[in-house]
C-alpha cells in the first residue's frame, strides 16, 4: 500500500523540489523506503490467511446444515363438522359444485327451525351491546344472525304445504326483517333511541 501511494504521488521517483534555480542550488531527491513495503506485505499475507481460515470454517458450517432432511407428513385432517356445515374447507374445494360449497348447508325443516330460534335468541341478546353503544359489534352480529335467520326461515316456509300458511309466514318474515333493517339503520347512524323502537 505505501508503495502504491508513493508511486501515485510521484515519491518513488526522483522529484525536484521547488527552489532557487541558480547554479548554486542543490538538488534534493526523496525516495520511498522499502522497510514500510515489507511490513505491508506481511500484513497482507496475514490478512489473507485469516480470511482463508474463516472462509473454510464457514463453508463447513454451511455444508453441515444441508445434510438434515425435512420430513413432510400427511395433510392435516379436515376441519368443520358443526351442525349446518359439513366441512369448513368445502368453500375452497373447487371440485365440488357451488351448492355444496356454500357456507350454510341446507338443513331439514325441523333442524332449520331450531337454528332459526337460536339466531333469534342471539339477536335478542344484542341489547347489552346497544346499551354500551358498541355499534360496530351490533351491526356485525345483527347482519350475521339475520343471514342465518333468513336462510332458515326460507327453509321452514318452503316446507309448509298450504298456500295460506306460506303467505302468513312470509308476511311475518317481511315484518321481522323490516324491523331488523330498522335496527341495522339505527346502529349505522348510532342512534340508541331508534334502536329501542
């Protein structure tokens, strides 16, 4: 390194220093010493040896890590199995028809009536959330339970045999969902007075 610096600045060659140009002026010559070059050479060799030792140790660690194999087991078991859902993975199973991939599986009318009663009870249990003015929770729970309720009431209504029963149930269902829409609107505008109607 010192030799390189010296040659770049012109110190390794004879350099005339500025001074008087008369005949009496003597010439000064500056030359770089070779003692510094020997010390730099030793440092370079020691650095090269140290980097070689570190590099070989690192290479051994890398090769030792690639020997271990990763064992892959079977796929996880299917989830789901709750009443009304055959399998929660069915929504992403494109081999099944769309009817089977819907998140609410059709139930027999008796089971649909039970689930409709549970949904209605869950809607009635929103009163504490309304009292605490937790409107986002009210809207989300109301919409979720209303979707279950609407689906199950359609199943129950379609199972009725006479037109009069179907018409009466459809009228009651229409009034119920008009009330639920009003409650949803009250939650949207954050009005406790409208929510209590």
